């Protein structure tokens, strides 16, 4: 690897290497320079042709841009959102690229997005060792959490938010008042806020965030865990668990909310073809649910790379390296086989979402623009992050000066 080039990977399957290299080339098309009329200055990551920049894109793209050897910086896209924080602490989920104004939807009038900035910043710190940035962003993120608490936290300690705030627009969870995914994301956020405070040696702040985390963890385990079917569920306004099993039930792994017994029960469902052990891991709805759609139907069975990434990172928390790697490899083979029907991986597209039972892009009849081709916010998590971290098996931390190599079997591979 040279100082001004992307990291090179070596692996026995050349197709994995080729798609890794191609992804870096395609990312150039997502690097927005801003137009003369745009109020957004500098370079940032966004889908080509998009007129809106999304919070989820800023967060998830940071996980693979950190591997670009600083050719594509991960932080400017996040900073666009921080710079637009309102006096209340609000940061909206989307902004117009030309005007810089919030883009609000009827089903999410406050523009609430995935509250995962602290997770992204913790990962940035371990790939850059920039302690000053941690000091700069903590006050912003603290105010952001305060806004969410003031606007959405209920007396039961959970968050009542629009379903779309968790990023699963048409998921068959219409009666969910307290979505499983969003509440767990808040637990993830305060857990990593505690870790960021530890970096600055701020023991008091770390303790306060950790206390918030344990409070949420207790409430999620008490109100959202179903002992009978061994799964986490959304609850309605009366705190009654909704029966449907969706991929949202796996966010607790990433937050380290279940104990070992609970984790084992939900992980078992990842390998069961009746639930989430589909040929292409992992569908957004369990295969045996009436709402499951073989064609994907948006969030009614499609496989979304960013959610597969989430599940695999959750498996790591419980030292299930073998299953994490196996699922990453299977997922990447389906991604490759879906690029072109004639098997020519050099001419096809990556896709925003995939079919769960066979290769190919997912469908959503109500949306003509779905799935978007080359939606690298999601796809590069697979072709870059999972390739480096789970298939090759490298975990890098600059401040710790460590490279951990998880070696599942003896093959010629490396970076």
C-alpha cells in the first residue's frame, strides 16, 4: 500500500478483490463537490443525482470511507449535519443540497433520523486517533440527545417515535408506537457517548451516559423481550408486544442488551430457514411471517446490506466470528451473482436491496426508483467493510496502535 492509494486486499476469490477495487472507483461518482448555487460547501458523500443529503448516508458511509487512506474523508458529510444543529439541539434527518434547509416528511414531521452519530464517531476515532474531534463533537451530540429526550421520551423510559425514524419505511409494523430499532439505537448512542467521554477521561459524563444506557437496557429487556418465542418485539401504545418478527429485533445484539441465553435464542433464528436463515442472509421480515414477500417488497423481505452489516457487527459482540464470517461470505456471493444475469461481474450493478431466496435485486412495486443501482452507502459496507473486517478479519485501532487479526481458517489473504 502506498501513501496515496487505497488499501489493497489479497484473497483466494479474485471476484471479491475485483468488487472491492471497483467500489473505490465507483465512490468517486458519489463525491459531491457542491454546485455554485449550493450553500453546502466542500466535498461530501451523497448518492449521484440526489437533491437531498441523508443522515443515514452520512453515518453509514463513514464506516467505509475511513479505509480510503484519507483520499475520501469520512467526517465532512457528518459535519454538514452538526453545522445545522438548531438551538433546541435538533439535527434533522435530511437536508436539501441546494438550500441547506431541512427536508421534512408528513410521516416524520420533526425530521428524526437514526441516532447513531456517537457510534460513527467512535469508529472514526479508532481509525484516525483524532482526540480533538471527539472533544469538539461531544457537546453537539449531548445537545442532540437532549432534544430527542425532550421531544420523544415517554414516562416509561422508552421513545415513542415515527416508524420511519428507524429507516424501515414500509416495514409491516404499523401499530408500533415504541419501535424496537429506534429505542435500541438510542441505547447504542449513549453507550458510545460513554466511550467517547472515556477517551477524554471525563468520568462523570461517562458515568451519566452509562446510567442512561443501563436504564434503556432494562426497559427494553422488560417490555420488549418475549420469553415464549425468544425474540425482541416492537410494542404498541398500550405496551403490548406486536407478534411480527423483523430484522429490527437484531439491533439489541449490537447494543449488547441480551444476556448470553437470550442472545443464543435470537442468533439461532439467524440460522433457521423458517426465520432469518434465508439463502441470502438476512431478510427484513422472518420467512414464516404472513407479511414476508419473496420479491422483497421494500422492507417486507428484501435484504438490505446496511442491515446485514448491523447483524454481523452484532454477532461480533458475542464472539460469533465464525457465523459472522460465514454470513458475510454468503452475502457477498449473492451480491456478486446479482450484478448481472449472465454471470459477468464486470458489467453489472450493485443494488440498494436484494432478493432473499435467490440472486437478483429486490422489488417494491409501489416505488419505481427501487432498488437504486450503485447505492454505495449500503453496498460499500459489504464490499469494503465486511471484506476487510469479517472476511479477511482485520480490526484496526490507531490510538491503541493495534491490529487484531481474527483467523478463522488458514488461507492466503491480507491487506
